[in-house]
């Protein structure tokens, strides 16, 4: 399989072979910022000439940028549960939205709290599964103490949230701005002498649709007529896609400004030099590519996510772009590794902390993307189906329950316009990737069963509209 591992091996050969340093005298703080449905391609630094993200563009130059990062199951709740636990969806059971994560789960917040950290959570949660607008009691907060959270809502202006009690509160104005201001105060409070190290998890709702609800200042920056679309958006969808993008980009640019405010507060409080900052998303957004909308799809616009790690110099990590195939479940163990903590036996993801310092890719150069039970806008009635996809630094290969489905050379065909699956000229490549996919699935004890089998196992119910619930 030299053809798709060669790039990674060659790159690492000129990489940064750094010695493993001792941890800083003070344990590093951790700030995790999650945007909902922000695809990896929608940044200036990623080559998007439409969107204005000057602050993220500067931040990216200070980071290790995992240019091939994916959401292992590109749906809201599964990704968030995997980020928290370091487990894959079929293990923690959150392979559809709106079902509960076990309150006894081993999470990054619980692990760092046990190590003496303060823990805070602000914004969207979406792993409680007891109603999107309901209060979440402390015993289901997965180790977070400071708490200003709503399970899920996509009304971004004057949206509700809960703190310690069941009284429903309200963010003033555009909630991403209000949440950012609250996070800034949390940072100021932890920049005072004698403060404990902290883990702060902040999750914005945008740029997830509705696209048209960003502040007017940002909506005025984008004209639908001027949007340049990917060539994989069919002509019949061009007009509506440009309208979506104008609003989507407005959200993105608003968040770009707010993220700059967070970084400024880190600098002003003196916390920046000892704070690991991670920016990522739970999944991408098709926005008309391949005539598709939203998430859960196997194509790049859905599965690829931003994955930026800014790590203090004291931890021996140099900013650069890397092709390592990091997945959602790898973030939790990587952060624990950077913090010098023991990784729990419950964790299935890989610890990329050594790779960040110049070591080898622990994934072996390939990772798995799953769709276990099509739901929501990707129901079977709308073309959805179960799949398993292996993603290397160059290739995407997916099988559905009936056999090979998709094969793309993302280096030669970044917009995935030509499906190579089933073509005789690419039979050898397809066989190699199929073998790799099956090997990975066997290692991960994934039998690739019909979605109904997993729903039955966990007791989840999905109605005709795609809405999930517990029995």
C-alpha cells in the first residue's frame, strides 16, 4: 500500500524530530472551541477565496494544522460524545442525535478534574438526550462544574440556556457573542494569581443553519451573486447554494472576530503561554456539493473538519501543517497526553501528542468514517444508507452494505468529481483500500451491521421523521 502511505512517510522524514520535553512547571490549561457544522474548506487559510477569516488565518500559522482531520461519524451528537470520551460511536452508543451519553462515562472533564483542574462548559451540549430545551442536572454534566449550557437549539438570537438551577436564562443578542464574552470572563477569573489550571469547553451553534441569522454587520459583507462555488455543485443548485453560502459565511466571519477576542483575553491575562487551544468542528456542511445538504454524507465537505492545535512552546510542539489522519476520538487522548496525564483504558482513540512533537502517525496513515443509522435529512427515503469509509492522506474509499460504493483520489480530484469505484483501471487500488478498510474494521471490532441492529442493541427508536428517542 505504498502508493498512499508514501506521502506521509516522506513528509515525516523531513519532520521535526524533537525530544520529549518535561511538562511545564504548571500544568497546561486547555481551551477547546467547537463550531457547529463548519467544514474544513471554509477558511482563507484553506484556500476559500469567498470567506473572510483573517483571525483564524493568523491563528493557523501558530498551530499544528491537521489538514486531513475528519469527523469519524459526521453528525452532531456522535462527534461531541467522541470528543468527550475518546471512544467511537458504537462503543459509547451515541451514533444518532438526541440520545443520552451514559452519565458514568469516562470523559476528559472528569479526568482533568481529578487531576486538580477547574472545568467549564459554555454553549451547545447535545449529548444529554433528555430533550433539547430541558435543564441538565449536575449528575449528567460529565465532569463540568462551571455550566452555562443548552442541550441544543438553532435560534441564535436571544437563545435560552441553563446554569446551576432549573430556571431558564437567556443570552442577550447573538448568542455566540454573548457566550464568547462569558468565556472571556472565565479566562480572566483564571488568570488571577493562585488560580487552578482549567479545562474550558466552549461550543458555538453557528455556522449551522439557519444561515440567515448572523448579525447584520456580517450579513452585509456577503453578496450571494459574488459567491464562487465548488465545481461539484450542480448548476440546478447554484442559485440556492449561493444564498446558503452568503449566510453561512456571515456566521463564519462573526465567529472569526469572536475567536480573536478569546485569544486577546488569553494574551491579556498571561494565560496564552501555558494554554493549549484547540479549534475544531463536529462535522462539515455539504452546501449543495454533489446536490447534497448538511452532514452525515461520505464526501469531503461533510466529513472533513478543521483541527487546529496551538500548543505552548514549553511542550515541544512547533507550528506546521501535518497530514496525520486524526479522528474525533483521538482528540481526548491527545490532550491528556499533552497534559502529562495517564490515558484511561476506556479510550479507543490514538494519542497524537508524540506525533505533534515530530513522531510517527499513530493511526498508521488511515482512519475510519462511519454512518451507522441514516436519519434526519439522510434517511433512506432521501438516499441515505449505512457506510464505512477509510480515509488516508490521499484517498477516500467507502463501502455500503452491498459492497464498494465510492473511491476518490483526493490529491488529483479534490472536489471528488470522478468516482473510481468499479473501474477496471483502478481495480488494484480499490482492492488495496478495501483490504485496508476491512483490516481497520476488524481491529475496531466493527461488524458493519445494518443500522437497525445497532438501534435494537442500544434501545434507541427513530421515527419516520428521523427523530430519535429512548424506549
